[in-house]
């Protein structure tokens, strides 16, 4: 007997027992839908964490000017300016394979005034590479161009918090703000980034060309002399090894600063990735946990199929006997029941996938959770459903095929 | 005896019931020629059902030989027996054994499905057999929509669909009223006249009367094997039945 005929027999057997087939499938439907929703929710949570990490810069290395002890009193990192703008440019230029961008940063804080409003904030003297490194996006207006950097133009880009505090709902573009009495024209507003993971407002800042900060705003302070900077923000290229890039950069800076072997670094290197990796790992655990819970429901669905198939074999003993009497071989009976079980689980799987996708979207919509549906989760669920059919269908099918025709026919 | 359809030689069957071994058949040697209509009779426990199961290749004998159409089937494997049942034997059961919620046409076509016949041919053959048993207008009816007699006719059509050499009827009228029983027996007689060998198991004498030869069993042995002389009367009865059916 060919497979098409077996398939026909099995489908017919399912069709004539619609109610039972539907109830059997229910377990698999729920199981598969649960797997898809759970994996979707888990992936969504993980994706959100990953996005957060990216916005903070998981591949960002910060190099601070030394916190050094040779002035006696220890001051914070970046207070003694051992790094220079040239260090930043050299890092970018000499390590192009590992480093995507290296931006010198001069940092200061002060009162920003616009009209009769004022706001205390932090300002950064940067180059346009800084925005590249941090993956910050200008929501309105424009970024700094090379003329701004070279010419110490009196322009600024401000964060959303600053914009709201100073200008309310009106546009900040082309407005003038004053920092330490220096008037700066707002040329851009950054996109909102929200709080950082440590609770810091990432939108509370003012950016200006590094030359502007050095020559006009910071004025007579230590930063004004030479080309020294407080820190360098470095973005490692996607795919490059973080640790390796860090080591190469460290070597380059030591060489540039003419440090002897055994001498301490006159700078500090830090990156955010460690904390963030821990967070990512925990969200991965969450996703796996959800998938595990969902798998249990799929397993229960599978046991449901086995249950019903066993009942079905007992209930249909005489039918099996008849089929054997009219010429079905043990193999035909085995195949029939196996195909029935697999059909139930695959059909259930298909309905479950549809339901799961729908439910995921509904959950995403109602709970405003991020739900990432992945093809792999769907394929996994479908494959698992088929496997459940084979695994839990085999025992009842074998039981059916091992019946003796004469006993099956006489079964009451 | 080269034209014998069925030949058993000292056929035995033993069942193990716990520690006891029950001998259901104790050496049965019977020869049935093609075209015979044989009734197997006997009280319950006489071994007639066991004999029937062995003839139907539903069970393996414990000893002896069973030749069906020149082939020794007592030595065949389970799957080979399934093939023999499919191609050479048609079964009619007391309780019809039709698939529920399945049309008469599909029920009749079932053996063809296992025989590997193509779909179109299956339906043509099944339809022809249903027409032969007088149910040409009920092809799409499910068993539950048919009377007992009609269900048994469907079962007979199913037994015939693969053009078997032998039809085995196990108490075919056991679940039917006497009037319908006569109709079914008339149908079997009509089929026999067309050349189909029929072996009928029954414990009712008036049903056995329709056969042309009666073999009686007791305690696992054949105690009587004789031609049925009273058959003419039965044939007449069947003709009235056929006439009624035709009307």
C-alpha cells in the first residue's frame, strides 16, 4: 500500500472523529502557541536590553586622563589632563581595523541661560566623531561640521531635557544660549535617550565643538592650554574583538606618552560592556526560562495526544481487526496510527503557530511589551510538534499494529 | 484432488490458558472444492469458529497443513497472510464490522485500498459490487443510515470487491431478523451460483439448510460431513426473497 493511501486512511479516520481530533489537537495548539509567545516575549525582553546596551555603547571604550597620585591629593579620573586631542586622532588613524571612531572630549559644567530661564547642566566639547561613537542621533537641526570644529564657532547641540527646560515647547533651533557668559547658537537637538541604567538623565547635556569649549567657554582653566583633553571616547568596530582593541589602544597610548615598561599608565581605560553583559545574560536566562515553561506545555500536549491515541486504539480495536482481516499488514496499521498522530500534532502545530503569532502581536499591542517573533522559534515549535507526534504517537501505533487480527475482531 | 480450493490435513489448534493447554481443534482434515457452499455447524466450543479463523488466515494453526488454492498458507508469515486475506478471501461478520461515519462506497472499497488499487478503479469496482447486492442507490449512506440487512449487504459487497476465491461468512444472520436473514442467505446463494465458494459458520439449522454441504463439529473434531439434500426447499425460499427484493 502506498503512502498516499495511508495518508488518506488516516485523514479519513481523523475526519470522522472531528470532536476527538479537535480536543486532541488543543493540547498541541496551546503548547505551540505558548512556545511562540514565550520565546517572542523572551526575545523581546532580550532585544530591549541589547538595544539599551547599544545606546549606551557596549562597544565603547572610554579613556580618561590619569587619576594620578603624583600631585599628592588624588583627584578624580580626568582631572589631570594627560591625554591630548592628538592621542584621539592617532588612535583613530593608527588602528583603523579595530576602531571605528575616537573622539576627544572636554567636559565641564555650568549654568545655561536662555532669556530668563536657566538650567544647570554638563557640557561637552567634542568633535562630530563623538556623535558617531555614541550613536547619538540629531532629532532636529544639524550636527557640527569641520568648519565649526576648526573655527571654534559659537554653536551648540542640546539634549531634550535642556531644550525643554529652557524653551518649553517652542523650537530650540537658532535660539541663543549662554554658558559662562559665552553666547552659543543652538543648531541641533538630540533625540531623546531617556535614563541610563544608573538612573542618570542622558538628555541633560550641551554639546559644543571642542575648540569652542577650549578657547571660549573653559577660558583660563587648565584645559585651555595646549591640546589636552579629559577623555577620549572610542568606538570599537562591529565584529572586532573588544579586548584586543583595548590592548592595542593601550599600547599605542603608552608609546605616544613614552612610558617605560613597568611604569603605570597615565590614563584609565573603562568600558560599559561588563555590567551590560551581566544584564544581557540575565535576560537570556529569562528567555530560556520562558521557553522551558512553554516546552512543558508542549510536552503535556504530547502526552495528551498519546492518551487520546491509546484510547482511540482501544476504542477502535474492532476496526483494526477488520482492517487486518481485509488485508492490512501490521506495518499499514502502524503507519496509519502514526500518521494520525503526526497529522494531529502538525495540524495542531500549524494552528498553534497562527494563534501564537496572533497572540504575540496582541500581547505586544495591549501590554506594550516588545515581542520579537523569530522564524527560528516558529520552526522550532513546528519541529517540536512533529517530534511530539512521532514520539507520543509511536507507542499507541505499535500497540495497534501488534494486535492479533482474530482477537481484535472479537474484541467487545 | 488438484481442483480442491481448500485442503486441510490433520489441522490442530491449541490455546494456552494459564497452565492448561486447551485443544480447540484436534486434527481436522477437510477438502472443499471450488464452487461449493458449505455450512459449518456445531455447538459453541465445538471448534467451528477456530476452524473458521484458520480458514480465514486470521490465525496460525498449531499443527497440520492448510492448503488454499494450491498454496500452503499455514507456513506463511503474518504479513504474507494479510496479503492472502486481501486477495483471496472475503469476510462477512455477524456484526457487519463496517467503518462508522464512512460511506458505503468507501467501506466496500477498503480492501482495494490495502491491495493498492488506484482510486478511480476502486470506486468503479466498489460501485459495481454495491449495485450487485442491490444498494446502487445508497452509495453515500453511512452505516448508521442503513438497516441491518442493508449493512450486511454492504459487508457482502466488501467481501466480494477483490474477486476472492473464497467468502467466509461467520454467523452472517446472527444479528438479523428471520425475514432479513432469508434475504441475506438468498443473496449468498445467488453469489454461489455465480461460482463463488462460500463457507458459512452458523449454529442455526435453518440457516445451514441454504448450503449444499454441511460439516458438523464437536469437541474439535468433524463428526459429520454430508451433502444437504433439503437444499431445494431453501432455494425456493430464496427465490421468493429475490422476487420481493426485485419488486
